[in-house]
C-alpha cells in the first residue's frame, strides 16, 4: 500500500506541475493579447479621429463650395505666375483652421469635445482630452480621361489618441460642372 501511495503522490505532483505550466502559458498569452488589444484600440480611435476630420472637410466643402473654389482659383493663379502668395496662404489657413481640433471655437474643437466625452474615466485610464485631429491637405484634383475630365477632392487628415497617430487620405469624386 505504501508503494501505491508513492505512485499516487508522484502522479498528483506531475499533474499539478502540468496544470501550473498550462496556467503560466495562458497568463502570458492573455497579457500579450491585452497589450495587442490596447494598441489596436488606440490605433482604431486615432483613425476614427482622422475620419472625423475628413468628414468635417467634406461637409464644409458641400456647404460652402464657392469659398473653396476661390482658394483653388488663387492656387491656379499662383501656379501660372500671377496672384498673391501671401493672400493665398492666409485664405487657405482660414479655410483649414476649422479642421484643427486644437483651435478653440471651431467645429473641429466641438467634435473633439464630443469624442473626449466618450473616453471612459476609470482608474488607470488617461485623463479626458486624448483625441487630436487636423486636416493636412485639401485639394481639388482633375484627371483627364478618354473624352472627359473627372474631378476629385483629395483630403488628407491625421488623428491621434493617447499618443498614437494615424494618417488617412481619401479621394472623393465631385461633379463641378455639367
């Protein structure tokens, strides 16, 4: 009977060691997955902020197209050797100012406040105010195709969340004239 007790104790010890090894592997994997999940979460939120900037730019273009066409015409004039570059830069900066979340009293700042309000305030979370975004470029591009010209808006925006920064670019087909 003593021999059986010794074998039983050995089997239990091997079984416990195997379970302990399995638990260690599972804990390491879950820790790694938690880090990956956190990184993916931050990247997704940064892309969401960039997408907010793009949507805001598209909305402003749809509401105030003549304001942008004035800026576009100034760019063409400068490219052709005429126009005032200082006036163009000032006008373009006024157009892009609304798309920067750091500027107070702009539509982008209101969107940023809405996004920041959705950030949970739990122990260990960073304080609210984690989102930032801006539109870097907003251009009208024309491509000549067989027999017609196709126009696109090219919007490039960046967004960041908890220090993770992502850039997004989108081409939107527009119809300028028939």
